[in-house]
C-alpha cells in the first residue's frame, strides 16, 4: 500500500508538472504566433482586435525592403555582431584559461571583483562610455559598438574557466616537457578540446549585440545609416509611423530573429555541453 501511494503521488506530481509546462509553453508561444500573424496581415493600422488577420499578404516584407533601410540596418547589425563575437570569444577564452591554469598574486581578489562587477547592469556605465567615445571622436560609428561589446568580455570568464578546470592539467605539463610554450599549449591543445565552450561563448557574444538597443541608441545617435536593426525597427513604433509601419515592424522582427534561431538550432548540442561543462566549481 505504501509503495502504491508513493507511485500515485509521483504520477500526480509528473502530471502537474507537465500541465504547468504546457500552460507556460502556450503563454510563451502566443506572442510569437501573434507577431508572425501581424507580419502577414493585410489590414492597415497598428492595432487590430482580432487575433487572426482577415487578409494575408507578403506585401509587408516587400515594403520593408523597398521603403526602408532594413537591409542596411541588417548588414550593420551583422557586421557588429560578427566582429564582437570573434573578439569577445578570443578575449573571454584567454582570460578564462589564465584564471584556470595560472596561480598569481591577486588572482582570487580579481575573480571576486569580476563577479561583483558582473552583477551590475551594463547600462549603468553608458553615459561615461559615451563621453569617453565622444572624446575620441568615435560616437555615431559602428566601431564604437564593437569596442563597447568586446571591451568587457573578459569579465565573463567564469563559465569558460569552469570548463577549462575539467581538462586535465597533465596535458599542459606533457606539452611543456616537449618544449611547448603557454601560447602553443592554449591554441594547439586546449582550444581543440574546447569546442562546446567555444560555441557557447560565441553564441552569447553574438546574441548580445544582435539584440541590444540601449547602448546602440545612445552611441549611434541620429545617424540613420549607421543604425542597427533594433534601433531601426523601433522607429516604426513611434506616433508618426506606427499606424502605417507596424506590420513592417512585425515582418522585420521575424527576419531579425532568424539568424539567432538558426545558430541555436544547429549548434544546440554544443551550446548545452558548454553550459553543463562549465558549471563546475573552480
């Protein structure tokens, strides 16, 4: 009887968990389905009181490319995201390797400081960052975004460090006995063994600038040709454009989300391995 009662409670718990997950999934999917339907909506106006459009059309996508600078904004965002991704990944992995393998003075205090600084949102420093860039005449330029996104990448080394801690240090020692330098050990031994954490770090470094709005808006100012997708699409929601461009906003939102979705789908296995591999105490 006792075993039967435990089994019944276990089944009831599983059913309750599955029901809760289904409800949460539906709540998460409804806004996505709605924005997709709005992208194909043929009726004009910013707001409709029906979930399903009365008329479907591809004209919103055609207008997006024909009447706006969406392609330019998309290219700007891709350029910034790729450059930031490469630089941030290299910096993060190098800092993580140094913190994992080398013992030096102030190592633990530095790790604590990095952890504390990581708890503060980045936009707290955006005014100071803007005036620093302005002093160097870099405001309003895409290269400024790359510098901002890559500059603080080294502070996010904790997950990568946890992954490097799982790689046996005996490999490093064997390579050094053969005459390898620290630089060669890192690039020829550690990096080839670290594909999951490299993919994880690169995806995080790519998604952050791709979706960022606050820093990009402050730094780029009013130079529309230098806008990223997030700033450009936000223009469609102001009082001047939302009645005519809301459906184009929805179409642009779908197109802007495709690159990240494809990356996550095709690299999901490595992404999960990177998270779980880096979740160790170091």
